[in-house]
C-alpha cells in the first residue's frame, strides 16, 4: 500500500492555520509554514509536517512562545548573539540568518549565535537563504541529547546537523545538509511508524551493544555518532557533533550537551540548566570578499561538472552532488504532491479536530 498524497497547497494552508491558532502573526505563521514544509518538499520527511503536532505540544507546555520578541543581545560589526525569546526555531532561525546576511553585506562575513530558541526544522533552509545574495551560507544547531560519544553509553549530544550552501553560475547550488550521527533521529521515527528495523550502526543498547531496534532510545539506548564505531571513524562524528554543540550553545549562552531541552513535550527540560533554550549558529560569507563572485561561481560550475563526470563503480549511475536528490524531489513533489505516512495523517486529523481546522 502506498502512502496517501497531499498537495503542497493543502499542507501549506493547514499548517498556516495551525500556527495561527497557537498565536503566531500572519507573517510568522507563513514563515514557519515555509520552513516546515521545505523539509517535506526536499524529502526530509522526518522534519516536515510530521513534526507539527510536536511544536503544538511544546506550545501547550508553555515551552514555545508564539509571539517572541527576538533581539540582539551582543554584537560587533560582523557578529551577533540573538535571544530567540523561546520562539519557534522555524521563525527565530531565519531572522538570525537575515542578521548574518546583513552583517556580511557590510563586513564581508556575518556570524550569528542564537540562544533561547527551539527546534528549527532543516538546517539546509537557513543556509540556502544566503544563495540569492552571492554568499555562502552555513547553519547548525544543537539538539536533544540522544547520542553517546564514542566509547560511552551516556547520551550527551544531539544529532547536531550542519548545512552549507554554495552558489554556482549555471549549475544548481552545492547544498550539503546532514546530521552528525549515522542517522538523524527523525529517520528512526519513520522506521517506528513503519514497524521496520534499523540498520546496524544507527543505535546501541543501554549497555553499548549494537541494535536494530529503532525504539532503542526509548529504553535507555543511544544514537551513534557518524561513523558508527571507532574502527569506522565514529570519533570523527563525535568531533563534528561537539563542534556544533560548542558553536551553537557554549558560544551563545544556550544549553549544551545533556542540558539541551528535549523536543518531546512529555519530558521536562533539565532542572539545572546551564543556559537558555536550544542554540543555533549561522554564517554568511560574501563571495566577493574573497574573489569576484562570477569568477568563483564559474569555477564552482567547473568543480560540479568535473565531479558529475567522475568514473563510477560498475552498476552505479553517477556521482551525486550534495543537494541534487533534494532539489529533484522538491520539483517532483511540488508537481505531484507530498506523500504522508498514514500515522502522520491520523495525527494531523486529530490536530485539525482540536483546532477546528479541516484536514
């Protein structure tokens, strides 16, 4: 049985209505909807409309402020710290990236650390905001502690994604957007809905043994850093996740490591916080601060073209440039619709019933 298909416009109208129902302004409800559904369009279903009810539950617990007063608390010509006032990360993050872009327009580069925010959707959306300005965009965030460092059974880090977006001239942009774990937690949630097993190397038991149970984290187990084990480079994944945590939170004044508030509303945040909310970090780099933009983008075209033409292993079709699959799926789903797991559909119908919004 195939998953039911829904048009982008239907999901957009529904999400906008729900964000309005929890108190968002028209402008911020529209922005939150755009960021949220960009995940579904790009095939990152774990971070799209499937998470809408999760944001509402955080609002129910008064952990999300639907009308935040987002403000700069500290800045220099090229840097800033932003207080998100417990707002939806879907709103706080684009506002912070706008600040990074404006600073880059003046200073060449702009760097913004954010505290007191919440889950911000896909990192790629925020990094790609720099592309129309002939800038390279960088976005990262820390997240709920579900990941055990290499050699540990203690959950101290989040999946802590990183995204980089780089423009080209005639070729599509290079967009890398990835978790610093072997698999994002949302991928495990998809397996849970489908009652499928996880590949070895995604999760471990509470005693540190390999597991294929996607529910392992619910019983004391942990996700594993990118690389899966020491022999395959999990220490490098641990380093990447740590870098994101430090840039996003230690630098901004947000909670870090095991003190990051959980996304799920049924778990309370730690009683001994070391900062405020969740943290993000954004960068915007004006290309012409390094070399003429068209010259750089011409060479990016050359880079992309050369890698696309790389000789492939027998049976493989082509080398995939980061951003290609997501861009192609974005075009397809805008035209043909977005598939949703039946359990997600049930969840959205219940959400609509609560707020008297038809799904």
